[in-house]
C-alpha cells in the first residue's frame, strides 16, 4: 500500500494520468476537427448556419463518440507512459532499488479505477446530455430546409394503429429519446386500409394520448395542400413505447438506465440492450484496469534489449482483439443469446487475466 502513497508511487501515477489524458485530448481534438469539417460540408448551403453554431454542434457530438474509445486511450496512454519510463532508464533504476513490476503498475491500476468511476458516473451523463443538445441544434440547423419531407425523413420509423386508422410516422431526427421529433412525414390510412392523407411537419411532441404537430402541411388525393400551424394526431403510444423505438442504450445516461429498464419491463419490451449498457458502465473501471495490465505486459521490456516495435504492435493487437471480443459478446447479448452480465464482464476478465498471466510469466516465471 505504501507504493500508492509514497513519492515514487505518486510520480508513476502522475505520469500515467498525464499520458492517458494527453491521448484522450489528442483524439478528442482530432474527432472534433473531422466532425466539424463534415458539418461544414453539410451546412454549406444553409444561409442560417453560423460557424459558431456548427462548431458547437460538432463539439457536443464528439464526447459520446469518444466515450467508446476510452479503453483504447488508457491502453495507449499506459504504453506511452511505461515506454517513456523505460527509455529514460527510470524503470531500470527502480528495479535496481528492489521495486517489482507489480509495484510499478499498482499506482496506474488505482488511477485507472478512479478514472473509470469518473467516466461512468460523470462523463457518461455529461456526454448523453451534450448529445441531446447537439440533436436540438441539428434540428435548428436542418429543420427549416426546403424539401425536408419525404426525401430527408429516413432516420426513424414508427407505426401506430388506433380506432381512427393506421399512421406510419417517419422522422429525420429525434430528441429526448423520441418524445420530440423533427422533419416528419406521416402516412395516414382509414380503418379499411384506404390511403387518407400524407402529412409533413416541422416538429412533433408526444403528449398524453396525442402527437402535437407544428408547421404542418397536409396532402390528400382530391384537394390541394393545406397548411396549418398545429395538428393533433391521437395515439395510444406511451413514452416508454416510443423510447424503445427511437432511443438507443448508448444515448441514455448511467443514472437513468435503471428507470429505463424498469419501464421497458413493465411495458413488455426487451431490456437486453439497456441491461448490457448498464453492466458495461459498471464494469468500465475494471476494464480500464485490465487495459493497464495489457499495456504493462508489453511495455516493461528494457529498450536496450530491442524489439520495441513488436511490443507496440502486440499491445495494439491485443487491444483490437479485446475490442472484437466485446463486440461479439455485445451482439450475442442483444440477440438474447448471452446473459448481459456475462457479456459485459467477459472482456474484462479475459483482458485482465491475459495481462496478469503475461506479467506473471515475465516477472516470476
């Protein structure tokens, strides 16, 4: 325990945190730049799109994208940290003083656990909220584009059947997990399946027992288009049902996931995706610690022994294989072929055990 609190332990910990945050910041800036260029291309024909608003939209979109890359940021940061320490012979001096590899990595493991807890409890809710803000800003940017009806509304579909007939709702964008939709096209049919009308609307909000449309234009077969400021469409859909159709588990914050799981269960919907996301977020601190173990297993070799390129490639390759394993278990869990708990914790166990065994062989074998 003294290694976690003494001067050398704090030094190793600070070097690891600086390296991991440096990788995180570098990838963040790269993603912001790429996403901003793409947003500029998409909004080049919009007179109302200001450079500041486009930049803010890109800035708010990136945190959720980067959240998926957090384990790789820790892996590359830990490899960078230990390779730099080895190149400057600091690890050689530490080993000469009787410090083992297990003591080298204990400060980084403790920091990885802390970073994982912060990523789950603070960063994840922040990224989900920023993603909702980015969706709202995208709706403001693209919601007034002419011709934004049938051609652009290709993102989300939902079907509802009431006593008044059938309505097929198509929305280009959704906010608040489907409670608010923008860029809508609605096809309405009579109870005998005869086509009644097509409705295009700027936005719609789900209220108790109805959809409230704004900026409406109604098209029928035997009359000219009619424009209305608002239009009410009765519905039997609940917020939980709409959420199941329009939201993805990745867009729900960690603190809201238990409520989403309970509401989906009470509505009779599948909860495998929400349960998997919840357990993945709980397991995230231990996944980051496993990444530190993997990085240490390929980064503690002394530079004078050579083979640094092979070490780096093996570390990147092990991280990629762990990512493939996590995607396979995720798909199996969403298909309800694997328990969500097992799917969330299997990559953690495999990565941590692999790094532990390699370190054990190198140091004590």
